[in-house]
């Protein structure tokens, strides 16, 4: 009989082994790497700063589309207001990373963080002025400037950059 042939048995074993190997590598690719020496992969509760930052991020996403359309200026102004409010509330909070900064450097770190927030807020105020004065090209450039502040600030003030 065909099913009792050693050839079929070998073929079935090879297929099963291949399938298991593939499943293992898919699992390895989708499981987050855990570094036993650090606790960086542990989930933490959202900080008040993250809450405000996410508010800014959501408003920026909408602004990215509306700022291209002069007819959506009123929407853009509402999104800009939202960004300003989020940044204003974040400005007085302490970044999580402060806890890991040596005591002697804390004051400078806090001052630099606040200056970074001031720069972001100033940019959103300029953007607001451009929208109110119907300078739509300036508004687009200022949106880009504001968006460009995010990564360099996170490099300095967050642990995972
Ligand atoms: C301008 C656009 C910005 C956007 C859209 C933005 C967005 C975000 C988001 C979404 C998070 C949460 C990260 C996460 O969940 O992994 C975050 C965290 C953070 N951002 Fe921003 N950010 C911006 C600008 C800034 C600026 C200018 C600073 C500092 C001057 C800053 C400092 C931080 C810090 C310190 C955290 C970590 C939160 C904590 O320590 O509790 N961000 N940001």
C-alpha cells in the first residue's frame, strides 16, 4: 500500500518538520525581544505628559491635512489651539527621564526641556498668526517647522529617543 511506503513516511516527516520550523520563526519575529538586564520593555501606565503629547500628535495629524486647504482654515485654527493647549500643560510637567539624570545636571535638563517647549509653543503661535492673516504658504512652512521639532526633542528628553 502507498501509505505504508517509507518514501511517504519520510516525505510527511519532512513536511511536518518544515512547518514547525516556519511557525517557530514567525513566532520569533513577532515576539518582542526581552532584555533580562533592563526593565525597558515593561509596560508603564501612561504619564500625564504622554497624555498631553498624544493630544498634540492627534491634532497634528488632522492639521497636516487641513493646513493644505485654505477653505479649512477654521479647522486648522482649532487643531493649532489643541496643540498649544497640550504643550502648555506638558510644559510644567517633569519628563520621566529626569529621574535618570545625575543630580548635578537636573537643573540644566529641566531648563532645556522648558526651553524646548517654549520653542514649540512659539512655533504654534506663529502658525496661528499665519492662519489668521491668511498667509497659507507660511502656515504650511510653519507646520513643517513644528513637526520637525518632535524628533530632536525626543532624542534629548526621552529614553527611547
Ligand atoms: C511638536 C510635536 C510633538 C509631538 C507630536 C510629540 C508627541 C509625543 C508623543 C506621541 C509622545 C508619547 C510617546 C510614546 O507614547 O511613546 C511623546 C513623549 C514625550 N515627548 Fe513629545 N512630542 C512633540 C514635541 C515634544 C517637545 C518639543 C518636547 C520637549 C521639549 C517633547 C518631550 C517629550 C517627552 C519628555 C516625552 C516623554 C513623556 C514623559 O517623560 O512622561 N515632545 N511626545
